[in-house]
C-alpha cells in the first residue's frame, strides 16, 4: 500500500477548485506548491520554528514576486474539503480525561472569550475605521474570534511544554472553531435580514445548532464504529476512516446545524474506541496515511494563506497603504489585548474557587493568553461573506473585513508564534512535566506486573511443560522491570546497552541490504525485515526524538 493512494488525488481537486484555470496549467502549479511546501518544511525544522509560521511567510514572499502564481483561497474548499479531516484527526487524538478535567476552562475560553472578543472587536473597529457600525463590527468579531492551535501546539510540543497547557490550547481551538462559526451565522443573519432575533429565537437556534450537531456526530461515530468492527482489511478500514469526517460534516450541514461540532463529536467518539476495533495493520498504516495527510493539508493551506495578500489589497480602493498598515496593526494589537484581558483575570478568579484545584498558574495563564493564534479558518470565514446583500447592494466593508482578518492572522500567527519559544523559556515552562513521566512509568509497571502475573498463572497450568519458554519470557519481563527500577548510578549502563543494541540493529539492516544487492532476497523480503527493525528502533528511541 502506498500513502499516495490516499493523499495525492485530493490535492489535485483542491488546487483545481482554488484556481479557475485549464487542467494543463493546474498540475505544474500543484507540483510547484508541494515542492515549495517540502522545502519550507525542511527550513522550518532547521530553524526550529513551527512550520505554519514559515509557510505563511514563504507564501507571502512568493506573492510579492512578479509573475507568481495566483491561487485564490476558496472558502468552500476550506470548509468542505480541508477542514473535516483536520478537525477529525485533532479530535481523534484528544484526551477525553483532560478534556473533562479542563471543561470549565474550555467553556470559558471557547464561549466566554469568543463572546468577549466579538463585542470587544465590534467596539474597537467602530472607533478605529469609519463606516463600521455595530452589525458589521459583530461580523468582523465573529470572523476573527476562533483561534488556531496548529502553530501553538507545534511550538509547545517541540519545546516540551507541560501537557495540560498544550491540550487546553488545542481543545479550546477545536471547540471555538464551532462556537465562532455559530456566532458568525447569527451576526451575518443580522446584517442580511436587518433585524436581530429575539432572545427566545436566538436561544432556540443556538440549541439546535449545537445539540443537533453533536447528536449527528455521535450517530455517525456509532455507525462507523459498528462498521469498522466487522472489517479486518486495512485499506478498507483506512478508507472508511478517511470518509467518516466528511459524512459527519455534510450530514450536519444538510440539517443546517454545525458541521464543525458534528465532526468533533464523531472524532472524539471514534478516537476513544479506536484501539478496540482497528486491526494492527490498519493502526500502523493508517497512522502514516493520516500523518502525511495532516501535514500536507496544513502546510498547503498555510502556504496558500500567505499568497492571498495581493488579492486582498486589490479589493481595497481609496485607502493609503500607510493608513491600512496602521489600522491593521492597531486592530491586531487590540485583539491580542482582548484575549489577555480575559484569560489573566479569569485564571485568577478560578484560582479563588475552592472547588477548582487545577486552576492555571499566573505563568501558565499568560502563556495561554499569548497563544491565541488565528489561522486559515478565519480567512476562509471572511472570504465566505456574500458579495451582495439581498437587495443587490454590495456587502458593506467586505474587503476591509478580509484585510483586517489577514492582519490579525499575520500578527498572531507569525509575530506571536515567533516569540512563543522565548516566552516559554522566560516563564520557565519548558521541559516535560514530572507528573507526565511518573504517569508513564506507573503505566509501564502496571503492564509488566500484570503480564508477569498472567505468565505465572499460565506456567502453573502447563503441568511442567515448556519450562524453557516460560523462563525466557519471565527473564524478558524481569529485565524490563529492572530497567524501570534502575537507580541513577546505573543510567550509563542502560545507555550503553541501548547504544550497542542500536549498532547491532544497524548491522542487521546493512546485511539485509547487502543480500538484496546480491539478489539473494526479494525486495519485499527486504522491506519486511526493515520494517521489523524500524519498529524496534521506534520502541527504544529517546523520548525527545
């Protein structure tokens, strides 16, 4: 099975949809984009910068070159093609335990902060830019309210940020993707209809958008779970896992509720039960497919996001460049301050509650407040605004909303993203949490002790047969337990053992390649042997690799 079977074809469709051009000119643009994305990913790794930041800057620089390809960001592509698998994958890997533990903080960020950002942005933009009224300000606030966790979590995980902060940032962004788009439906309806809904109408619509979407997502998850339990063919399992988020998203959208929340509910449900129904081969191969798909989709959309500046500026007329830069910088700064004004006092108030034992520390709260990065979802939401009102008049301030959204994305993603590593080190939050390491060690002990107990039971039932096999298995598990219990003075001996074992596996790999070169074994045999050695390498690789 090849990964390209699953991930290459969608990108041809994406680029053809993004750019209305002849088929013959689409493939070279696609190849160029993928080549540039790969080069920028290598550069990001060498510079130790989160790759979404480098992608945006690279796309922005390319857009300023003469005769650069113009790839327009189609919001339908983002919402219907790119967003479902990315949301599903993030929800699939989210920790339900940590999600429940941080539920109060997630609700305060994904709903309270979103509302605060919407009304704060509406107030600020009315004062900052002539022509904005309350209704248009609320639309702008809804567009930029949702955060993007890709760059923040990429930076946090690379620097070893405590797991709780990383998962809080990621869970917040997943939920506020839904709450932000729901808010955009409300505020956009006010502009288009000219009247605001009543309180009862608003609560009823909100209830429908959220709870029906969650019900649809769970229903699709239950159906997918039931289907996958009866299939053991890994290509079919992977294919079903790829189409599941689209089914959940489109089913919810067809019922006019939130496709984002439906996809999240489906991803959390299936992710919680994945180890029980995916076959071993599907788990191994599916991980490679999904990781590749996740990287290319994210990298491609961030790169295309950087290419949008000429298109955005071409839509704005009658404004000087200096005034545009000043307005964009000032509004972006206000958005950053709004998040800090909500997060820092909120964390302090939460710490005063006797029932909240896991309140964020001031340092952690500052980092969470600084990690409010926006991404391609916000720009797609801005581009999705209709060009005309129902009466045929142009949608007021549409081009300015798109421009301000781009400024907020650039400021929060690039400037804040680049400053995050220094802030993390300054606050002393870099490095793995001791609690995480203790939990991992405790889990390993539980596995080994349970296996030894089962081994003793099987040995007692064997009537003295297969003693050599039982002794070898017991020695293997006892050695694993000894490695966990080794005091600090014996660490170097353990490192020496691992280093020698790695050299021996390298010798095995070299011998396998030599046998293939001499045509003594088939290429398929070589790949199988290499995969076995790779799995052992991955098992004993350092934790920070």
